[in-house]
C-alpha cells in the first residue's frame, strides 16, 4: 500500500541499474517522476506505476496516474502499456469493467494502448494494475523535480489528498456512514475522481515557466515537498494554513483521524514558479477552472520546514514515503 523506506532504494536499487548508458538523462532517483532518455534530437519520457490502493475504477485510475507522471515533466503522454492481474476468482464482468475503464481514460487523455499483459494472480483477493506511460519531447523541453531554484515560489493545485479522498469515498463508504458522514458528502467526494488527471494543468504550468513539477502521490503533499527539497538539496518553507483542503477531505480526516498532508494525492501538482511568472501561471490555471495557492517558497537549506496551523514548526530532512495515511486505513478496515 505504501512505498518501501528510502533506505531500500539507496541500498538495493540506485546502485543496481544495469549497463551504463550515456543517453539516460534521468534514471532512478529520489522524487523524480519519470525517466528521460535521449533519442536523436528528441527525448523519450517513461514512467511505470502500480495501483494497489483502490478497487473501484482501478483501470481508469491506472491510466491517469501513470500519465500524470509524464505530464509533470511538461510532456504530453502518448502511449501506455498496462499489466493487469485479476484476482484468482475473477469474473467476466470484472474484466469488462476494468478494460473498459482503461479505454475510457485513454480516450480522455488521448493516449494509445500499445501492449501489456492480462492474467490473474493466485491468492489475490482484488485486481492489481501496473501501467507504463510514454511520451516524446524535444531535447531540453522538459522539467524535472530537481530543477527548482532558490527564490521560486511553491504553487499547489486543487488541494491536498485528492486521490485519497475519492478512494476513501468509493471503497470505504460503509465505514464513513458508520461515523455519521452524510451520504451527499460521500457522493461529492467520490466525484473528485474526475480531478485525478493533471495533464492539462501540468502542460499549462510548463508553458507558464514552471522550473519544476512533482505529482503528489504516495505520502501526500508533505512527501512531495520533501522529495522536491531533497532532490535539489534546497530548503522549502511551507505554511499549512495556506494549503487548500476540500471540505470532504477535512470531514474524512476528522472522522478517520488522519493527516490530509500525508494522504495520497494524485490530482495535485506541486510546482515551483519564479515570482515574475506567477501571475501568468495563475491566469492560465484560472482559464482551466483549476484552483491553486502559493503555499511557500524555495530557499537555501536542506529539507522542509512546515508551520502547522497551531503554530508548531516541523522539520523534515528525510523521505517518509512509507507513512501514507491510506495504507493505515486499508490496514484498519481491510476490504
């Protein structure tokens, strides 16, 4: 449900990447959303992501979440390769539902399924999907997580916990009702799934002069901020009261006792913007009907300094990806 601690990435992955290839501009690294490889004046941008924290609309989510990580490079996704593993006791209706959701999401973004795998996993109780997304851009026409600069402002789109809120509404509605959450609130939260894609806003931010972008996935907005800071060895100061939160997220956090800033948040982009580019970025996002807020700034230092609403100051100088709040909810209320 969550990523392994960063210790394992450092010890067992980053030094085991096979043959050296000078065409690789960006390979495995903390906080980097997608790989970048040179291809004769162009670059190939590639990313793979699993969906293991949802059941309903898993096919639709798998497409959008994989493509988001191409888009935050400032690159339009073009192709996807889904690997679908159904539970051992699958049904034809489930196969139809998942593959139709993949097709529908692909049509929404404008990507093509070019291959993949379809099978089942013995002992599995629910479907699992891992999707690879690919895009093409001109050399230099992209950003990375690690290209933020001191003096940049930190801009957040839509709000914290978007994906987690909609998953809780769709997969834990019974738990919410037991805690007296009104059904209309649950329904509204479920509709937040329509905001999971960040393709349009990411391309808009790139064209507005964003120096870096990061998709706030597992670990939530807080982990995304930590990864931006540590990938570039800079400091980021953030005020919790400036971070947008949907009313549904606030209610769920109160009823289920979780921190919205640590809740998986695909659908939310953390971008860094030079101050002189901010007005243009805000104007473009407004045209897309996407809310945003300046929540902090990039400075010299190393890590994130978060001032909570109650005035408490928290400092983070290490990744904490294993602490996503949705994983705890699945553990407490297994489906």
